[in-house]
């Protein structure tokens, strides 16, 4: 399945703000939201639209519209919630679920602590959100859980993707496209993305 990387000078500019350790929580959070909105536009490029009769101030015409009720956003806690604002700004009627996971610092394996999705999740197109795709453990486990609940149509949105994480998601879930702002070089010995932006959750919530 495909990996879509946003390639745009403004995105590169915004990524520099995110990478810079001097960027504070407020600006960091705002930029994560802005890039997430653009990722949402990109991920919705293949959306099927419906049609209805409307009347402009000039005449009757047919207008296309998106049935937002067919979608659900699932941020992976914590950092994924930082992306959520950017998506609900443009699709405010999508339903929202949450998957709680943290990485064990030694094994780098994800540990699940929360799972709550809309009850008709299997009928929805699901967009999973997490700013960082590092080893890919969190993303693959989250997608596996959603598939067990009957979800067939999934997309994964992140800000920075590492080659290892892309490989893992593509191997375990070849049907799930990955949308990212940038593909970085590698992981370091602690499983952090290089050059990356550090710990996304800590930077969004100001916890370090
Ligand atoms: C970060 C990030 C992803 C995960 C990515 O979460 O937000 O969920 O690591 O790493 P992986 O691809 O190797 O699984 P973290 O465990 O730091 O939790 P947090 O969002 O609560 O800070
Ligand atoms: N999680 C993060 O928040 N940052 C990384 O670089 C890797 C995993």
C-alpha cells in the first residue's frame, strides 16, 4: 500500500518549527494542528461525494457533499489527540474513538490501557492518528484492534514516519495507506526518530 508524503515548502517550514527544541508548547500544538488539517485534506482526496439539490442566490443547482457520518477519527493517546483538532476543524461531524497506548521504554513494545470506539465502528471509514510512526508497534497494534472490531476501511495519518515503522505497517497491514508530512532518516538506539522532534506527547502537553 502506498505512503503519501506531503511535499511542500510550507510543510518543510512548519516541520522546522516542530523540530526546533526552542519551539514552545503553544506554537508546537498549533503547528501540529495545522499540518493535521492538511493531512486530512490529502487523506480525503479519494472520498466519495453525494449530491443534493440546492439553491444559490442566483439559481437552482446540484451540489456535492460529504456524508461525514461515515467517518471516524481514532487518535492514539496521548499524542494523537494533538492532531485531532486539525481534523475536526474540517470534518466536525465525524465520530471519535480513542485507543490508549504507551511504549514500554525498555522493550519499545506498546502497552494498551484504553479502547473505546463508536458502536457502529465497523461500518465507518476509520482514520487513525498519531504524530510519530517510529518502530510501528503502536500503529500496527491499533490497526489490528480496529480490524478485530470489523473495520475494513482504514488510513493512518502521522506527522513524522521512520522507515522501520513504515515497513512494519506495510508488512502487517498492506491494505492501510500511510499519510505523513515527512519520512525521516532512522531510529536511534532508544527508538526515537532521527532527526525527529523528540517526544511528541511531552511537547504537545508540556510534560517535560
Ligand atoms: C509515542 C507516539 C506513538 C509511539 C510511536 O507515544 O505518540 O504512539 O510513541 O512509537 P512506535 O511506533 O515505536 O510504537 P508514547 O509511547 O510516547 O506515549 P504518549 O503519546 O502517551 O506520550
Ligand atoms: N515517540 C515519540 O514521541 N517520538 C519519537 O521519536 C518516537 C516515538
